[in-house]
C-alpha cells in the first residue's frame, strides 16, 4: 500500500512540475512583454541612486532641478523633505552600478529577468529542503499560486527588490539541510552577505546560532570572514560615507512618518522620462491604503490613538529577547526552523515600524509561504487551517484588506507550527544526553 501511495505521489509531483513550469514561463513572458505599459517607479529611484553614486554625488540627499540631466530625475521625489526617495543601502546601489549606463527602459526589462531568476532561487531553496514527494507537490502548488499573486505582479512592474532577502534565506535553508561538514561556515558567509544587503536582517542570525547541533565556531568564522571582507571592500572603494548618509536618511524617514503633518507630494510629474511615458499608481488596488500592514497607522485610523514609538520599540525588543531565550532552551530546535523563527521576529519588527509596510513587502515572505507548504502534512491541524485560509485570502479581493489579513494569518500559522512542533521539547540542560555534539 505504501508503494502505491509513493508511486502515485511521484506521478502527482511530476504533473505539478509541468504545471509550475508552464505557469512560470507564461507569467515571465506576460510580464516581460508588458513592461513597456508600466513605469517602474520604485526601480527608478534605485537606478538614479546608482547613477549618483557613479558620479560621486550624494545618492540620499540629491535634489533634481532643470539644470541636471534627466537621467538623474526621479519623477516621484517628494518636495518638502531634505532627503530623496532612495531608501536602499549603499550595497544595493553598488550592485546596480554595472547597469547605470544603460537606458532606463533596458534596465526595466532586465529587472523582470532578475525578478524571475530570484523567484526560482526562492522556490528551489524550499524545494530541495523537502523530504518527500508530498512536500514537493505542496511546494510546487504554492509556488504556482505565488506567481499569480497581486504582490508579485506589483513587485515586478514597480521594480522592487524585496526578493533578495527571501532568496538568500532560501539558499541558507537549502544549505542547512545539506550534509556538508562545512555548511555552517557557508551559512555564516551567506549571513554576512544578507546583512550587507539588508542590515536589519541581522536579527535572524541569533536564532540560527542558538539552534540545536549547530557548529557555532564555523558559523561565527564564516560570518566573521564575510563581514571583514565586506568592510574592507567598503573602505577600499571609499563608500563609508554613503553608509553614514544612508543611516541619516533612515532617521529622517522615521522623523517624517512619525510627524503629524504630511511629508509632501512629488515635485515633478513629467509626461516623458528618458523616452518612456510616465505612469504612476496604475498598479495600486482600490483599497491600497487599507493594505498597509503597520500596527501604528492601523490603530490610529481605527481608534485615533497614536502609539508612542518608544513603547512599540520596547515591546518588540522584549518579545525578541523572550523568543530568543525560548529558542535557545529548546530541545532539538533545527537550524532551518531557526531561520523561520528569525523571519517571524523580523516580520514583527516590520509591522511595528512607523515606516509604511505596503503590499509588495509580501515577497519577503514567499520563502515562509513555501516553507509552510513543504511542511503542510507535518503541521498541527490548526496551523494547516490558518495557512490554507491565508492562501485563500490572497485571491479574495472582494474582502477588505485581504492582503494584510492573509499575511498575518501566514505568520500566525508559522508561529503555531513552531510552537506545536517543539512544545513537548524540554530544555537542553534537562537532557544532557541530547546536548549538541559541536558548539
């Protein structure tokens, strides 16, 4: 009977592989061929920032005027603020430097290709970590669903880059599941790269470090080597000042978003930018403002109460430390689950941030959705129910704020999965025989 079940599972998996490949290629063709119908407004500020960096100009506080070339114009840069719309760290701008001499139209087409390559990395990281054909089929099904989400479409056409974080996490997940004895050194290198590209992702690292049977010496060595190399690179190419300006710009954004007054509107609405017709807002759903996933504006809109930023910060830090202590005491907490626990806390900090968390941020959680799909048959029934409901809500646009509700249910289902999996586990100190072999 088990032979028949496994054989049927293998056949079903092959069918879903075919469906996934067809959907992947057709979606890529559709988006690639349609990119001229949209203006990738979020890609624009990153391209402008990279061009400014190439010219040794300040990428975070530059303000365009008619005396400047149009290649440096960001049409949605806001008046009334001293910094501009470039919010990516210098590492991201540096990685885009090879593209700055190309036309914005060419870069927009190239960015669609980058999107789909990174989607494949995210999917593959979860897929190779699957233990059986049932899990692989569920992952294929979830991957197919994600290709048709409005968040993915919005990310592609707006030219976002939130796919980088889940892609590196996916590679970390796959690396953690290999039998390579140096895998923790490679994990350390990957985390160094992740933190360089997405500094606030550093909060994920401690949960991997505190997981069970982790070679912590290799993990620290890998991250130490990676961070040292990236710091040396920063000073070698004289980019340290850009990091200072980036931090200052982040502080300014927090100040703007916590202020009572409006932070302004775009200064320019040109009809043509670098030969392309400027369009803005055509991707936003009708209830776009209700899809902001932040706790602060949500409570403010519903109750009129403005939560102090200090209170939210203290609450998040306390929750983070308690979660880390809990994770460190768990028996047999796996490194892959440590990555997901870190993602859960990373998300918690994001929704408590005063800076708006919009719909395309969901692409950061693609790896979580794929992970939960791969664990679907192994999770608690309540986690399966929450996860299934979160997937349904992704496509029920007639329900107000369906996207934020879906996101929250996804992360709650992850929390339920982790809690129920380890709730019977006792602390390591009570089980000396189960102590990690290498620490």
